[in-house]
C-alpha cells in the first residue's frame, strides 16, 4: 500500500501558491484494509476515506469507464491492481494529473509541469469528453490563471457541445463550477472560453456579458451574488427566471438578480412616488442588505448611473417611524405610512 499527494496540491505547490488542503490516492489497498487502519469511509460513488488524524481525503486508485450519458453514466473500478498512472490518466487536465510520492518525487506522466510553465490548459486524454462539466472547469482555470486553452482541447470541447454531450449537464454541478469561475480574478475570461466552444449559446443563451463590468466586479472584490447580478444586468425578469431555472443558483444569488431586473428601470427615478415604488420593488426597507447589494451591482454594471436620489430616498423612507404612526391611529396604517414615506422622500430629494 502506497499513498501519493495528487491533483491541486501538487499544481499549487509548483506554482508557489498556498496549498489549502491535500488529496491523496492510495495504491494497492482495499476498502476493508483502509477501515482496519482507522480511515473513515465517506465516498458514495467510489471508495474515499478520511485520515483518522489529519482528516484529509484518501481515495483508492480507480479507473472510470463511460457507460451512459451525463455525470452518473460511469462504471468505476477501484482495486489493488489499479496503478497510480491508471488513476492519473482519468483526470481532466495535465496540470491536475501530477503526483508526489512519500519522498517528494514528482510523478508527471502527461507533462503537467511543462504546461504550467508555458501557461497551457491541455486535456489528459480522450476520457476528457466523458464528463461535460470539465468544459466549465477549463473556463474556471482560465479565469484563475489566464492560461490559454490548447487547440486540441478547445476542438474537443467544441465537439462535446456539438454532439450534445454537454446537454446532459446537471444544474447543480454547472452552478458549482460556474460560481467558482465567477469568483476568480478574471471571470470574463471564463465566459470568453465558454463562448469560444459554443457552450454559452447552448446553455446560457440569454447572456451577453459585459467583460468590463465583470472585471470591475472582480477588482472590487464583490461577493458572488453581486457578480451574478452584474452578469445578468440588462436582462428582463423573465429571462433571469429562465436562466436561474437552468442554473439553479442559491436563493441569495437568484433573488438579487431578480431584484435587479425588476428595479433597474427605476433606479434613476426622479419623483418621490417613483422612488418609493423602486424601494418597494426592491423590498429595500425589509431587506436593506440585499438593497445595498443591488446598488453595488448597479455601480459596477453601469458606473454612469446617478444613484444619489435612490440612496437619499432609502434613508428618508427608512427613517419614518411606522410604529409611531400606528400608535397615533390604528386605522388605515398602511396608506398613512406610505404617504409619510413619500413626503419624507420628497423633502430628502429637494435640490438633487
């Protein structure tokens, strides 16, 4: 039984980047042996274990054979006769198909170290096309490192889209990779990669992303929800709903993008009634944090927007004491609170 550090930890160490955690591949062991040694089994689809002290992941070396469409269309074989080289050959990119043994020796059968030096993302072999989420992973690594995609790899990605293999992507896996790409230093480069292979038109036809706005979002360190709202800026509410139905983003990201679609036309409203309507559409008084995210997305998506009035309106409306109004007279409280807010807004924006 031998254990090797593999994948991202080796890649990051060669790049001189911090190594957050390490994954291991174990060769020459059975699940029963791992349990006997105190490792805790956690894998559902293939044998993965947690080290009893470090809690790092140790996976038995395995091979995968395509047996159907989509993410789950694989037959996994994990046994003591699977070699480290067999395991590395099933991986996506050469920069992720390296390992180090116990002595620190680099094992690099596919030229990953060279591709790191040259800034190239290259698929390991034909098995790349068996999992279409790897297209998104390539886009994510482009967004992280700024590497170029090897011509053969781009051609393979295009073929995966054209033959319909990418049509079997699972929404949750798409969002996981897509979101991680949006959070990278250069998210627009991920979208350019997806454009180049045809996946944007197939999977995200509503998008016509603004590269400069996405780059501004990254430079500002904007949270994921804001970056997603910037990405969908300019889309109608129905388009945002359709996109979210396909991507299945979490509630925070979905809700902010939908709020942007609803409120965008009124962000530069000039009259008190229009400004109050914008605040109501944004649910700004009940959800001030989301409203702050909406204003951040607006500034990043369109730096020319004048948001002074809407910010002043929000402050004035929030200062109205609805409880005091209700205490004075419990009848028709809602309309009287709304009139008070409109009056406060009108005073706040005088001269703006």
